[in-house]
C-alpha cells in the first residue's frame, strides 16, 4: 500500500448519466425558485399589499355605493388568492427540489454500495488466487 492509497479514504465514482440529469434538473429548479422568490419579494408583494390596502379602504368606506364596494372586495380577494397561489407554487417547486435531491442521494448511495461490493469481491478473488499460488509452491 502506497502513501497515496493510505490518504485516499473515499470511493472515486464518476457521475452517472442519471445523476447528472438529476443535478441539472435540481440546478434549474433552484434557479427558478430563487427567481420566483426575488420577483415575489421585491415586486409582487409590494404591489399586492398596496392594491389590497387601497381596495380594503373602499370596501369599508360606506360613502361608496354597494356595487363599487363589492367590486373592490372581489378585486382584493382575487389579488390575495393570486399571491397565495404564487407562493404555494413556489413551495411546490421547493418540494420538487427536495425530491430531486433525495433521488440523487439514493442514486449515489446505490452506486457506492455496488462499488464496495465489487471491491470486496475483487479482494476476495485476489486473496483466493494468492493463497492457491502459495499452496502450489
């Protein structure tokens, strides 16, 4: 055993095509999530907050006619529902990212387990051949 072999404690496994695809999908999901969070935090939420506040003022002011108050209430509810659906979709993307990461972890664990199994088989077969050579001599 050389010095280089002693320092190496991990298995060097190249990425499989499946693992490469999972990591690509994970990176794209992460970019989409970060983009949605930035858009929602800096643009969407201030707009929705202002619109809902302006419409709630109309809804509670009895000086406006009932038809206008009802319309303002429906607009406010629609905007709130849009915001809720937006953040729910962002949350679903986060769950999808977690699922893709879990699939990648499972893939890497299976490949590491198979590599260890092959290594043990190789060691076992090389040990048998060495002992059989010693018996012949």
